[in-house]
C-alpha cells in the first residue's frame, strides 16, 4: 500500500506542478492578439487551474496518507511538516487568488500581471516543497 500511495503522490505532484506552468505566457500572448481571443483564453487557463487544484488536493491527501502509513506526524521529519504547510498555502493561493485573477481577465483592459505573479509564487512554493522532500538535512 505504501508504494502505491507514494506513486500516486509523485504523479499527482507532477501534474500539480505542470498544470499551470504556461498560463502566464499563454495569457500574455492571447491578450496581445485582441479581445476576440479572451473568452477562449479564460476557459483554457481556468481549466488548467481547476486541474491544478484537483491534483493539489490529491497530492495533499496522498501525502497525509503516507504520513500515517509511516506512523503519524511524530514519526516524520519536520521538513515533511513544513512541506505540508507550504502545500496547503500553495493550494489556497491557487483557489483564492489565481482563479479570481483568471476570471478578471475578461474585464476591459485586463493585464496578465496578477496571473504571472500568483503563478510564480505558487511554483516557487512547489519548488521549495520539492527541495524539502528530496534533500535530507
């Protein structure tokens, strides 16, 4: 069971990391093409955000299941606790900041700056989580 959970955890993290990797550049390019492309853009990158949120939830749930497979929170390193906290923050950022920023793209004169900012912060958090999970110190 542990190996299956670990595989689910790794695969879901890969999808969570990659789902929103290109949304900022996609928004910038599509907005430069004009108003006619905004509706498709919002649909496309919102779908990426929804996929990212769903796999973020799977990552967190599988991570907590792995923690309990190892004996609970007392049995794991503090770096795992920190990773879990950062994962919850990254997921909350996507749900409460990134998705609303995507929805506001359809407004007149919208700029992709907030999407790039929130996406970049989220990916930085995920990179820190990856480092905390891989490196043992």
